[in-house]
C-alpha cells in the first residue's frame, strides 16, 4: 500500500465524538473509538473525466487554480456524494469546456497519488460531442485541442497515463 497521508483522518469519533485511539486492522493502523467501537476506514476520492478527440488531437484544459496551476489536464473532476462517475464526466465536460457529451465507454481507470489534496481513482471515459460551444469555464483557464507530439505540461500522473494509453491505442 502506498504511504499517502489521509487528509480526512479523524481525531474524534464520527458517531459519538469521543477521542480516537488506534489499532491494527488488516495490516493498517486505523483510528478506532474505544467508547462505541467505530472504526475509520479511509477511502480514495473518485474522479471522472472525458477523453474528447478531434481527428488525432485531444481536448485539454489549463488549470486556473492550484494544485498545478497553469498546467493542463483532461476535463475532469471529483465525483460528488451520491453522483455516479459517468454523470460526473458529463457534468465536468459541460462545466469545464462548455460541451454536451455522449460517453462511448470507459477508456481507463488510474490511481491518483500525486494530488496534494487526496489520493484517488480517476475514471476516464471516451466521449463524443453532442452539442454546446467550446470555451474554458468553471476552473479552467483555457481549453484547446493538442496533437500527441505537441502536448503541453500535464498535471497529475493519472492524466499523463491516460494520455499515454490514448496515444498507444491508435486513437
């Protein structure tokens, strides 16, 4: 298991608010409540995004904010509580690049270990444009299509891996 600090690791019980101790469970030291027995199991955040292509170019967005401000990534974001990953991918495409999309399938799943906010899993969906107008929106500074030979600096290892898979798949 990758030793990435869990920013959500609690110090107090989520059920009774008592201070938490620790115990080994499944090879991991976990926060546990001596008062009520509640055990905290940290979970990866889940993100979803789209791989939109035009000919042999891929659509990327430039990050407006940290982390990795001004670097580029696929249109993507965190899955909100109660939201499905495919709905997140569609929502993020509209929010970040102004495009309505139809998902064509799951392109890949990638571990996110270099986001200072949290560890996670990124689900990348292939997609086709079904409407809208390309524009940078939400937290995107810019949006543009890039050929594989002209990719800008890509934020997040998971996005680099997804782009590498796209390049080697024959697009």
